[in-house]
């Protein structure tokens, strides 16, 4: 026997919308990326803008930085299921795809080959000033097409995909982490 409770609701508290007429707009392009090992992602999410936390992860081999790339994010395509009552459909999550070009072609074949086989890495990408971190481990597809144009660059073409329920909320980017450098 079912029980009906008038006034019962599954609603959560919706915060106020923030409006700042003087705010700077975030500029586009996926400009840098990071792969974060599943054993370290909780540490990063607890302090996403802490440079020391990122440096410790890099030094431990649990973060791989891909600086100076050019790419796009689809923002998460809607995944929906059947609705009930007067609701036509229910959003159940999002399929995210980030595609980027890595100009560091020479020497990175093993990196992308092994990353493509693994399911232990989360993904973060940087826009102008913000960082966006996946909630789930990702799949990648690495491709290295060559055109016949003598002036075209040969680059790694990378597609990173994952599913998660909610949008990715931007966080502040740590200082100096997404610059091209070598560990000593």
C-alpha cells in the first residue's frame, strides 16, 4: 500500500543567482590540461587552487600537465530519461567531450598510448582563468593525423570523454602550474 504525504518534496535549496554587471567575461579555448590519478584527485578537489598541492602531485607522478594546447569543450551534452506525471523528461547526466591539439608531437607517443589504455585518470582543463575538473575517470582517444599541406603542423589530436551527473563548476587556477617546464 502506498502512502501519500501532502506537501512532501524532494526539492533542494536553490541558491540565489549571482549578477555582477561589472564582471569580466571568461574567454574561451581549452588552453592547458592535466590528467590527475584517481589516488590524488580528492586531494586536488579539496584545494584546487593550491599550488603546493599541485606541485606535490606532479612530483609524486600523480599529475601529468599538458601546457599550451588548443581545444574545445562541449560543456556536457544532456542525457535524459523518461519523465513521470507532468514532467516530460528527467535529466540524468551529461556526456562531456573535450577535444584538444597538443603541438608537442615528438616524444609523446608512449604517453598517449599508455594513457589511452588506463582508466585511472581524471581530467582537468584550463580556460583563460578558470580550471574545470571531471567528477569521473575519463577515456581518451589519441590520434595523430598528417595532412598533405607542407605548412601544416603535425599534432596530437586528443579526445577526452566522460559521463557525470552535474555540470562542471569552474574553480580558480593555481599559479604557475600550467606553464611548460621540466622537473629537475
